[in-house]
C-alpha cells in the first residue's frame, strides 16, 4: 500500500484576519474560518484516513475537529507554527515599516533568517524532521498544521528547496497533497 499525505493549513484565525504575526499565540478561528473548514471537509469527503495529526494550537485543532468527527486526532507539539518571537501579535505592516521590505521578507520567508527571538524555517525543519520520520510508511495520513510549518516540510519532502521556499505560499484553509 502506498502512502498519501494531506497537509492542511488551518482556516482563517482572528490574527490572520487582522494581519498580525501569530506564531505560538493561540487565537481561534473566525466565522469565515469555520465556514472555510466546513468547505474543506467537503473536499476531503470520502477519504478514509488511517491516522490524523494536528498541531496543538487552537486554530489548527478547531480546523481538525471540523474536518474529522469520527476518529482520534493525535496532537503533536512538533506541528506548531514557527515562533515569531518579538514579532508575535504585532501587525505585519508595522514590522515592515520598522525594518524595511528586504529585511522583512528575509526574516519572514527566508530559510536561515529569523525574527528576533523567533525561529527560522531551518529551526522549524529540525523540529518537524522527527515527526516526518515517525509517520506510517503507508496509508492515508491527514496533518493539520500551519503555513510556515508546511513550508518547512515542503523542503524536507522535496516539493521545494531552500532557494525558492521564500516564494512558496500555502494560504489559510488550503490542502497540499503528496
């Protein structure tokens, strides 16, 4: 049997709506986010998942609980969003104005650069590597996580490389299937 993995970025949270850096902060889904998760549930309808994993953060867990109602959801800390450190809960435009467009882009999207006291994508990749190594070798697997975590995973599984990961975007409430 082959292995199929569906990576789902959580639906819209209150911080997404307000354009705030979220990181490890824990806002819940907006009404729009709940509705988007219900749409995603329809997209996944008919797929029998052998195992389901979720980040422990509220926005991911709320999405997971909308998508999956009839089986266990395994919560895994390694699936948390990257830490935005000092940028957490700050408006993205405020940070961009403070440090300039190129520094903002490098710290927000680059592989090696991180926000002050936060994680780089490289740091996230180190955190999630053991999660990927422990996944079942076959079956249908659903993983509900966060944009930067999925971006780091995309490099580890060969969908992207470190040189173009900064331009790879997975929007809230979307699915990446491998």
